[in-house]
C-alpha cells in the first residue's frame, strides 16, 4: 500500500541526516523531494505545493529536542500534515434512519457492487439487519452478481425482474425493508460517467426519492487524480456524504487518498483492501499517514486480531501447550485466524519497520498455501503427534504435498521453535501468532 510513495518520502528525509538543526536551506531541499514524491503519487500540483509550504512554515524555527534529530522532527510534522490532508479525524457512518438508507454511487468498474456486499457484511457484524437492493438495471450481470454476493454473506437481496425504473425499485425496497424489519438498506446503483447527463439525472432522482441518510461515492484508488476530478463532478450533483476507496491493495500511487478531501471537502469513510468480503476497513487518517511514512499501524493490526480472537479456542490451545499436546491441527486453526485478518502484504505493512525490512521479499497473496498442503498431507496421527514424523514419513509427506523435502524439514523446525516459544509465553495462541512467526529464522514457506 503506497510503497513507492513511502520509499520516496524516506529518501527525502535522508537529506537531513547528519544535520544538527533544521535550516531554511536543508528543509527546502528535503521538501523539494517531498513535493516531487507527492506529484509522482499523482497528487494535484496545487495541493502538493500547499502541503509542502505548510510543512516548511511549521518546520522553520522549530526547536529540535535533544531526543529528536531534525529528520525525526520533520517526519512528525509531515505525519501531522498528512493526517490533516486526509481529513484529520475518523468519520463514522450515519445509522440514524428507520431504516437507514445508504445510496452507493460511482463510476463503472469502481467496485460498487462488491463493496456494497462488503459494507453489508461489515454492518452485519455490528448486529444490523441489512437488505441489499439491486438498482443497476443496465449491466446484464449486475443483479445476478449482487445476489451471489448476498448469498455469500447471508444477506437478502431485493430485486425486481422486468422493472427498469431504479427510482421505483429503490422506493419499493425501502417499503419492503420497513415491512420486514430491516434496519439498514444498501442501494447499489449503476455505474455512470459524470459527463452522461441522463444517467446523472437518474441517480439524482433516486437520491431525491429515497432521501438516504448516507450517500457514498465509490472510487477506484488506482485512478489517482482522475478519481478526484470525477468525485467533484458527482459531488456537485449529489452532495454525497463520504468517499469509499477501493483496491487499496493494488498498485496504488496514493493520489486519490491524499487529494480527495481537499477537493470535495468530504471524508473518506471506508477503504477496500482485498477481494474477500472481510477486506474492508474504517478509514483512519492518522493511521494511514503513519503507514505511508513506514511507521506501521499496530492499532489496526490489534483490532483485526481481536475480531478473529476466539477466547474459548484460546483456552483450549493454552491447555494443550501446557500439556505439550499442541499439534499441526491446532496450528492450522491459528493459520485460519491469521488468514481472516486480511492479505499478508497488508498485515506486514501494519508492523512498524516491516515494509522497509521486507522491501525485496515477495509475499504471496496466499502465503500459507504451501504450509497447508504439507500439513494436509500428514495423517491425523502425525498431525496430533508431530514427534513421530521421521525421515520416511517426511518423504511421503513431501510427495503428497508436491513440495520439497527441505520445505517439510523447514516447517518441522519452525513448528518446533514456535511450540517452544508458545510454551514459554503461555499466552493466547491467536493473539501471539504473528509475533511468534515474525521471530522465526528463515521465514515461512510461501515467502521468497
């Protein structure tokens, strides 16, 4: 996430390395590189210039504490300004309606339908009863796609075959939701171009008819400045309440995230960080600023771990560790919990310093698949009692999983190391899993 921007900002701050204080000359050289990094990330020139001017004004004349170096002080100032640039405070979603109506808008291909499902799934975990509404009457597969998404997350989808009037469908859906006791209605609309006057009038009519508590603009974060310009055109017609950035797990330069608040004066409320229905995060400007500057995001990492943390399961694991009965089936359970937390690249980015340390390490989207293949090739007895796995068994396991014998040996060694650490730490397995894996020598299979 924003890897190129992070690298360039890091190089910019290196200019101050070795300097005893911040001066107008050395800060100017640094901020010239910061501005260049922002422009390369597809941030609007005016916004980039205003940003560096504010940083310079705050930096010049600042007394550097004895515990801080000039570069560290400038990083703090840049972090604070990045936070403000992206909105300052976290912005929640308005759920005051009865039912709450949320209207999704955006360009074609921005990921509205998928994100409608992610949002429904997210709100479902907050004990809301949700109804998805299919109002994209133009794209042939749109209604079917929403039904598939609804089935996947266990949320009902309202649609009307043969009705091509999205205003009627939306109104009927809200009425249906009231009758059936739904408290959140998420209306998925057709993607449209800001220059298409007929389509823009149509969504404006839907908005006027259903009076949503939340109108959200979904934008593909990989489109950079173009996304910001489109957001302005949509906002002029809809006066939307917030922005959703999708595909932040892709090759994102960062321009949309950094510029959109300044242009439309509307907060980024959620971000999409992967393909899974669980890949949705509330947008915290301060946390994102820290990640861009390579400081990680420990709070979000802990929150994700807590969401997947099963207290009863942890107690069972703890007892097994105490009795020296922790086996590969238990290890698989821990892997499943980690996988639910999100893709590995995203998780690594939340660990302070990890992105830089693992800069040249390729982390596969499914970094655990090789481990799982090896474990699934073991017999139930081998999984419950790893100590019985000898050379002959390792050879069979390697053939069965399609992996090399060296990988089986590596996994066995790492499992032994982890078991010993868990024995020493005697903490809940799920909460300590990432810490223990991070400490293993040689990395895990699936990372290269």
